[in-house]
């Protein structure tokens, strides 16, 4: 593979090159470090918007509508669907992909699901690197959507410039969201499926919760949407844009990128250390010896690990 | 807290001490290293049995019935319900706990759900350490059950002596299980909810898949169960026991414990390194400097992380 050509075509916005570059990074294939190093100069244009919330909140439909909205504003949009690799969500994922077919044939749209794990120090890090490639390929907006259930809901907040939390009025999700820490990572809340009723009450409850100090920042925009019928979507897009603009002015936008970057660098560093550690010559034997000594009860697993760390880091 | 007293009471099988010890380990509170180091001498009695499978397969009911079966054989049984910390599974978990009330008041039974993460290098490692405490407290069988959806389904295979995969006949779970790698970690398959029909066909399909080489080991026991009515449960218990006996004879049991232990020690070692790395004096400033240099595009995140690793490991 000619890496220089791949990078040139990627930055020129060629879809085939993008798909290939993502696959190189996702599977940490030879050259992936150089690829990431090279594209880095072309970054900074795309805004990364996380979309999170419980299963059944209508995130995929909302994302699809948001994509159409951005498209009609002349922007190129990418969607990254993050799946926490459950062996059993294959079906659901496929469903999402099919639903998104209405936008999938548009040249200004790119949809990718991320189901791999382990490479590059975890799904969060890999997703961030893939967002870099999309950024370099000239997309204006990258929507990072959580698909499954799990850690990814919280992780998405750590890689986005702003995060939309999607809730449905009736399901008690508001209370769950308050308990779970999701409110803390939300920058904007969309109360979706408003046709079911109860949206106003949920908004009231959320505002009360904020007043009571259940979240460190008090005022965040709460929007009522009905994604299936496209209701509230232009307002949601405007709210996201307005938020970014005001944050840029206050410096909060840059501050968040800085914090996210620290987090990301630490994760990659941990990945590198792990990789070097266990692939070093003799490491396997040392691990085996430690396990042996634990199984014969000379030390606890914790003590064995402590001794191992001392030895491998020497 | 008097740690010596706690350990003595734990090993004597006192429930209050057990609960307290688990909480110390789960939250890595002061003394947790010593606690784990001390109990290690009292281990080895309990068999650890993983129970995994898709949501809705009836795992909790099956576990409840298995517990009753072991109790009637005079054995003490603990159940560890592993939840991959979704912010939105609170309800489901609670449901499981209520359902298990029929066995929860029995003194020879202990039920604990694990929803924490991060401590001790991840849920898998923490679960293993909690199993050690249960082992030390004198339980004969520990059933480790996955509750949510996610990585935990595969992880459970890495901490158990044997793993039961629970499927339901009609849902296409067989095919999903084949695709996902779950068949590979299963030692015994229970086709549950057999009253729905299709169980025989599913068994046939699974056996065909094995014949075709879709799994490295060809022959594994497949049992038909109907947990709600207690059908097939004595046979399942017998199959687990027989498997352990034959594996003990062949050495496969010990070999698996050895492999699991290597895995576990590596995870704890990674946790220790991570902890030391970022809490060292000056580490924060180094991370901030690396982030700064990436954000000003002097290097890529990957290069920043590489430089950071060199510096912090020096």
C-alpha cells in the first residue's frame, strides 16, 4: 500500500481512501502511526457532536434527521456509530444501518460503525482517531452516536466538542440519567418522541433537578423533538451551533478540547506501555512464573502482579 | 477497621464480614491489598461457574434453580451478577434481585451484584477478587452470571472454571452465538425455554456447526432446560460436575486455571502501572505539555503519547 497516495486521496476527500484509512487505523495495521501523524496537520475543521441516551430513545432517527438538516445547510456530515461490542447487538446495529439508508447514498454523507475494541487502547481512543480521519477528509460535522448499551454512553462525552443527550418523556429516563452521571456530560438535552406526551413535565423535572444542584452547570438548553416527523430538528441544530459559538467566545470550547486531548494522550500512552510490556522478550516467561507462584499459593495475585511490574519495568 | 478481625470472621464464614470485605475490595479502600494477600491462603475450594448468554434467555431463573439444586445437595452457593455498568440497566438489575428473593433468605446462599468499574483494572479483575473472598468464606460453588449486555459476556469465560452458555430456541441466538465467539468460550450449552419448541432443531444446528469445525473443540454437552419449571436442572448440575471431574483427570482444569491466572496477573499489573504513572509527581504537567503540543499541531496525539511514555518511564 502506498501510504503517501492514501493520505493524499484521503485529504482530497475520496471515499474509498477514507474507508481504507479507517480500516488501517481500526486494525492498527502497519503504517497506522504514520497515517495518524500525517493527517494531523489537516485537522481542526470538523466539529464533533456526541449523541447519547438510552436504547429506544430514537437516537438513530434523530441523527438521520440532523444529518439531513446539516446537508440542507450545505455541510458535509459523517456519522460514527459506536457499539460497545456486545456479541448480541449485531441485529440492532444492522437495523440502524438499514434505517439510515435514506441518507447513505448521499455523497456528502459518510456512515461508519465502530464495533472493534482493544486496538489503540480501547473503543474511545479508536473512535477519536477515526474522527481525525473524517476531519482530515473534509467533513464539517461528525456525529458520534452510541448504539448499544454500556460504557460508550459516558465515553462519547469524552471525545466530543458538545454532547446531545436524547431522552424520552415517559420512561423514567430522566431519573436514570440523573443517577447515572449522564446529565453531567450532556450539553444539550433533546426530549424526543414528544408525541407520547409528558415532555413538558419532564422538562420541568429536569429544570428543577438543575435548580436543586443535581448538576454542576445549571442552565443547559432543553429541546422538545419528534425526530420521526422532523419536528424540533432545525432548532436542535441551531442550539448546537449557538452553544459552540458561545463556548468559542468564552474559551470553554478550547478548554474542553484540551481536557479531551489529555485524556486521549493518556489512553494511547497506556496502550503503548501495555503493548511494549507484554511483547518484550522474556515477558511471557515472567508472567507464567508469576502465575505459577500464585497458584502454588506462595503469593496472592496482587503480590504477583506487583513483583511482575517491578521486574518488567526495570 | 481491624483487618485481622475482618479476615478471621470472613474465613469463619460470617456474612457481615464478607459483605464488608467485598466492599473494601470493590472500592479499593485502604487495606485491600493486605486483605487479598491474606485470604489467598484459604483459597481453592470453590468451583467458579460462569453463566452467560443473551438478554431474555432466562439466565437469572436458571441460576436461581441451579442454586436450589446445589443447596439440596448440601453445598453453599454464591451468585455474582456482573453488570457492565450501563447507566440505564438499573431497573433490570433490580428486577433480577427481586426475582432471586426465593433463595436470598437462605443462610447457605450469598448474592452480590457487581456494577462498579475501574477499580483494580476493570470489572473482570474485580469480579475475580470478589470470587476469591467468596471462596475464602467457604462457598462450594460460585455462579458468575452476566446481567447486562456487553463485554462481560465474553469476560466471564476468562474467570470461570467452566462456562454455561444459555440460549433460547427460537431467536436466532444460535447463529449470533456462533458469530460472536461465545460458542468458543462455552463448555456446556443449555437450550432454555424449551417449552417454546424448536429446541431439538437448535441442538441439531449447533451440533452441525460443531461438525463443520465452527468451534475448535467439537463435542460439548448440550442440555435442554426449562428453568421456570425446574426441568433439566439436575441434569445440568450433573453435566457441570462431570465436566469438572473429567477435566481434573486430564489436567485441563488446572491448565485453564493457569491461563486465567496469567490473564489476571497481567490485568492487575496494568492497573498498578497506570496508577503509578499518573499519580507520580510531575505527571500532570507532562500530560498537559503533551496535549498542548498536539493541539498546536507540533505532533500527533500518537507521537505525543510516545514521547510521554519515554519521559514517564525514564
